[in-house]
C-alpha cells in the first residue's frame, strides 16, 4: 500500500549515505525471556511499544553450532537494527516463541540460513535488510512473520527487480522460498538500504526521522475560490486564512513509524459569498493525530470537536498525506511516480472514488533562510467520481470531475526539514440528476506553508 498524492510540510530528513560502525559481540548469543533481554550488554530501551528494547550496531560472526543470535520467549517490544550477521554455518538469527520483534536495516551475508522464525512467533517484521550470498534467506510461517513493514521490504541478491516508477521498490512481489514455507515480500528493494553496496550509492536519501518531543511551528497562508453554477443561479465563495499549527512528536519508537500531534493555535481569515462578508468559522484549538512513516505516508484522525469539515483550507495542509519518497539515493533530475487507487468510500447515501497519478522530480538545489535546500516538485491529477441522493426529490445525483495539483517543497540539506511548501490546486466537478446537468463547481486553492523550530 502506498500513500496518497500530496506532500505535507513536515520533517523530512535527508540522510547522507555514510556507513554505520558496528560493535563486536562474541557469538553465539542466546537470550531467553524479557529479563535476560533487559540485561543484555549494550541494550537500550525498556521493552514497551513506545520505548522498545534496541539491539543496534552489533557484529555477529561465527561458524558451526548454535545460532549467532537466538531470541527465545522474548515478547517485549524489541528492535534489532543496523547489525551484521556473517558466516553462520547453521542459523544467523533464530527467533523462537517471540513476539513484537522488528528486524531492520541489518546485513545477512554468507550464512547457511539467515533468519529462522518459529511458528509460535507473532508480529515479526523484517524490513530494509540486505540478504546476500546466503544458502537460504528466511524460514518462517506467513502467519508469524512479514517481509515488509507495509511500505518497504528488503533487498535480496536473488531477486530480479523491476522498477518502472523510480521509487526504488520493485513492482513485482518477491517469493522467498526457504524450506517448506514460502513467504512474500510485496515491496522488495531495487537497491540495498544497508551494507557496503548502499554506502557506495551517490546522492541523498529523503527519509522522515523523528525524535519524541520534537516540536515545530507550521504557518499556513491559504486562499480558496469556489464558484457553483446551476441552471438557475451562480454563487461564488472566497475564503482567505492565516493558520498556525504546532506539531509535536508524541512517539517515535524506532520502527520507522511516528505519531505526531497537531494543534491549531491560531486561525484568522475572511469569508465572502458573492462579495458579501460572512462570519468566519475559526477552528482554533482543534487537534489531530497523524501517523507518519519514515519514507512518507500516513493518515489523519480527528481528536477534538468543533471542526467545520467544509473548511478545506484549514484542513488542506494537514489532510494532505505525504508523497512516498524513493527508497534509494537520488540526485538532481531524478523522477518518480505513484498511483493512488483506494477502495470507494461510503457515508450514508454518499459514496465517492478517487484515482490519482502523481509525478515527482528532484528539481534543483536552492537556498532558503540561509539553508541549502533540495527543491522537490510534484504534479498530480485526481479523477473523482461519486453519487449522492437529492433529499428533496430522492433522485440520485452522479458526480465526476478532475483536480490538478502542483506542489514545490524546499527541503533543508542541513536539518532535513521541509522548510517551505507551495501548493496550487484547481479543478471542476460536474453533477447530473436523472441524466441531466444539475450543478457545476469550479474550484481553486493556493496554500503556502513554512516550518520553524522556534516554538
């Protein structure tokens, strides 16, 4: 599943491709139970969902006999990341009756079997790892282990990848057949994310990185113009807004996902209908929760009452999901594409569909407020469809239309933050009742946002 078409102005980290140092740890290592995990040398975290145990930057190397690292009956939330497993004549990483374990950005090389996951395990996620020259890569049950985190998978040296979109993910799922248990990586990597091959790539990676407690100020200026035509009249609505949000990272456990709290702390503007002023409906004090992924994507849920759902210019900068950033190094001129084709949605007598195509380009290098920036440009065309019942006549009204959106992002190379977003969108929606023209709505919106850390 890939996220939708717009880029939210938030923290996008540009990771320069430098190697990660590894700490030696004598193999074999066996950990049984949560208490032994907490006492493991070099471990961090407390084992909770928002503060998991983390085994990071370790180098495991060995020969015959026991697994290089064996975790048994570990059910506390645990992450194994940025580790190397080399030369196991049996199993490199063995999980027995474990739960809530994420294996991220590790390198498995020259092992007889890289990862073994018992059928008693639950919620095991393997993503962003490099598997090379292993006899077998992963042995596990599809009900116990996932080979991607919902957005990104792993790099496999035996995988013939196919990437037409330029996003660094193969369009063809990869079957990992270890023993009797075939597993499927739906989002396998075209280029390694971890290891020497990844370090040799030229360019930068765009990657969302959050730390709990990070707080930012997002200032938005928006103008919306909407004209509605029927056979009897035409009305024009114009809306201008100046909105300030505070974004605070509530949790970032290290899995690549983060929960962000957003609150409207200031909202002022004006509303006109056919050039006549109307009361402006402020949503100051409204808050949302946003779930973010390291390569973009996420969803928004309302957490406070008092929001006018028609106040599109206020919701626009927040409802806009992230564009999916390439899982690879990119240089100026690199392009990538995405397609949004979700299931139709229905609310009461209203149903709607949206299909959108988005194309992005790393346009140029620029400077903004003293920061060197990568400028990312995107264009999307959304095709809308739907149906609603006319309450007065009980007749079905069919709707269709298109919306074109242009976005520019200034991403700081020094801090990795998206310092500015400029969004322009326009389109038209037509409706027909009993096959006859009923209403046409012409729409345009322009939003500029700036992100600051001086909260």
